[in-house]
């Protein structure tokens, strides 16, 4: 795209959306906190629905057989991914970010750190199978948002509160995925019961 003058280019760049988009004058939405939550929730809903739908479509004869061992593992996985993982993963992510910042200043900070954690999340799971490339991309976007929100808030409200804020977004992301899968499975089971 060619511009006739520098003025045209400035006019186009002025049309970009400014953040925060939702409630720009709100104290709670400083640095786009609510925008980040909304983005993560919408991404998680779409990805979880896609995974559930395509997994059921591609494997229609596979029946989940519930055993006591599988249910205990699922409960442990659910509790740890909601209560432990958001805070532990964010603490480790911030530790890696601090080490990166000490060694390389801020060059590539928001690329390398989320990339490391996205790669760690691409582990095949028999409990919740997903397309690995989709899982990588969504994990990368999520960890980028967690790190960016921490970085935007750490000077204003302090590091511990910024960690809690970033971990809260992580918790909401995980919770949204589980609620979406639960509702989908309830609807899917209800459909199969009424069609029989």
C-alpha cells in the first residue's frame, strides 16, 4: 500500500483502536485488564468448543469408560489446574522473565518467555486431547497476556499484587475452559439421551 504523503500514513495509524477498549475511564480497567480477561475468555470458549466438537466428530465410536482411577486423576487434575497451576506457572514464568531481563535486557522478553511456556504446554494429553498447533498458539497468546499484564501493573501496584492479577487472569482462563467443556458435555449427553 502506497501513501501519497506522511500525513496519510499518520491518519491511518490514528484509526487503530486504542486500549483499553472497554470502559476506558474505569479504574479497574487500567492497562486493559478487562480487555485481557475478555480476550482470554472468548479465546478459551472458542478453542474448547472446537476441540470438543471436532474430537466427537472425528471419533464417534469412542466411548469414555469411567473408572475410579480415571475419576481420581481427573479430579486431581482439575483441582491442581485451577488452584495451583495459575500461581505456580506465573511465578515460574516471571522467574524466567527476570533471568531473561538480567541477561538480555528487554530484547525479546515478550517472545521468549511465552514461547517457553507454550512449548511446555504442548504435551499430549489423554484426558483432554487437542490439536497440538492450536494448543501451542493459544498457550502462547495466553502466556503473552499474563506476562504483559504483570509487566504493565508491577510498577503501579507492586509485584505481589501484579502477580495476583496475572494469576487471576490465568485462573479465569482455565475455569472458562472447564465450564465450556462441562456445558458442552451436558448438552451432548442430553442430545444423545433424547435422540435414543
